[in-house]
């Protein structure tokens, strides 16, 4: 009997924590992501959805991109379940786990954008997409005479926007189900282009007499590129931390990306990160990056022409060397503003408020705007749209067609 069973184990009514199963009638199945819920307490375990059968094997776990809310529960899955991802995404996942947690002991199998991979009875075609995570993919799944397109997380205003626009011009035909994220429905989050963000940083850098401190994710490569290009245009130097330097070093063969050794970029080797790297047996990397280093003491003494990466965990080490915000400085929180309401964010804001630095928060969402979501869904022409990865699908569904709402753990026969 033809047909597939689709079970969204988690993410029908929340953002993140994606865990989606597609199964053939004969019993073969794959998983799309095994994400850690965004609201999970630090250190919490046993977070896989109870509806997911861990006794029955899977042909593969397909990781759409290297964000914790899409891969963070890999360690809780059986070790004999194969894992698939993009090549760079796999590297980033192993790097992050190796430095800040337990390194995944399992090898990843990798795909290439646009090339179909046979995984058991499933034909999987990945499409490189535009997202704040590097090496993110949409996935077309074909089996049992059916076709499912999984959007993963995407947007249409980043530096890879052309990839999504090209897919919309020439979409896969005969899509039975579109599994589509809806993060920004009802949110009002900014969706300016990454090019516009670069221009805003240029203006900030030029009008600020002192240093500019910026808080952003080391794995948001689009934002790193925007900041670096803004530094070049304004005559400033970008000072990044050790982990960000390794992320860029790891991706050296993945594109023309800034990295240590380029003009207008330096590495600040703080005490805590240096000790962590040495404890992980990575002293060789610390020594190599020292060649491109800038001391925190110099950043304290020379208060112009620097754009300094900041995050709450860096405050203590930078402050011990005299790096403290001053009235002539500026700071920008280039992430989701909601994080500023959490304890680390409150501490960061207080540090800058006490120093009298000017706040100028510049950011754009890693997810598609409402208009882009509607345009994408219309272009794909699915027989059924199954909403995921959003909290406002029930109240913001106008403009979408053929929606079928299901609950977490509820099977949908296709």
C-alpha cells in the first residue's frame, strides 16, 4: 500500500525543538531533526518526545542546520541511528560539542545541495537555504509515491536570499505536504536585509568616537560578514574571541569568509577561554591564534577604531584588563532582544548602563517575514501545508491555503 505516515513529535505549536518522523507502510522511517526545546532548563535530560519510539530503528536522522533547537538531542538517540547533515554543519556541531560539552562520538554522513541521496526507501534532495545558521537546508523527501518538502528554518533577507528566491521560481513539482516554519507569525520581529544591517553598522561605527561593543552569535556567519565589511568601510578593526576565530577557521574552505590573518580582524584571547581550550587539548590552536592576537589591555588603552565582540561570559576577563564601557563608547545587541530580559542579558545591559555607553541595537531576524512565508507557501503549491515551528499559526493563518493542523505526536496519513 502506497502512502506515508507523518508524525510531528514536537513543534506543531512551539518554536524550536523540532522532531519529525516520516514512515513508510513497511516500517522504514527517518527523522527530520531532533532539537532541544528552547525552554528546556540547563542540564535537563530525557527530553526526547515520549511519542518517539526508540526501540524501532531509523534509516537516518536528518539535521537541517546546526542550531541546538534542531540537533541538540542527538546524544539521547540510539548510537546506531545514522546521522546526515551538510558537511560544514557537521563540523560546527562537532566543534561546539567538543569545546563546550560532550563531543558527539558518531560520524555524520553528508549530502550536497541539489543532489539526491538514497536513504533506505527514501530519496532525499537537500536545498541550501538562507538562514542565520550556516549550511542550512530545506529537504525534499520522496517515498511511497509521495513528496514532502521540509522548509527547516529559512528567510529571504539574508546573504543567501537568492537561493530561496530561485527555489520559488522553480519549485519542486507535485508537493503533497509542505512542512513549513512560522517563527515570525504574530511577532513583529525586524526583517531588514543583511545588507541594510551592514549599512546601519557603518553609520554607528562612523558616528561613535570610542569603541563599539557588539554581542552576536559566533555561528551567525552572515552577521560576522556584515560586521567585518562595516569595519572595512569605516576604518575599524574587528576584535573577536577565540571560539569565533575557530568557527571562521573551520569554515575556511566553505567560502570567502573573514578569518584571523585578514586585515582589520584580530583575536582577543581571554583567560577563561584559553584555559578551556588548553583543558580540551587545544593549546596548539591557542598558540596559532596568538599570532593574530590583540591584548585586552590594548583595547582598554586605545579607545578608538575597535569593534569588540562581547557576551556576558567575556565581561569578567575583559574587565580585569581594564576594558570597561565609557560614555564615548557604543554597544549593540545583535541578537533577539528577548534574551536581554534573561539573567545574562540583564547583567550585560547593566554593565553598559553603568559605564554610560550609548545603546544602538542593530539586528534582523534569522527567520522569514510573514509576507515571505505567504509567498513561499504560494509558490510551492502544496496539496497540504502542515504548520510547525511557530506559536501563532492558529491566529495568523489568513493568506495561507490548504492548512492541516495536527497536534504533537498525532499521525497524519499521506
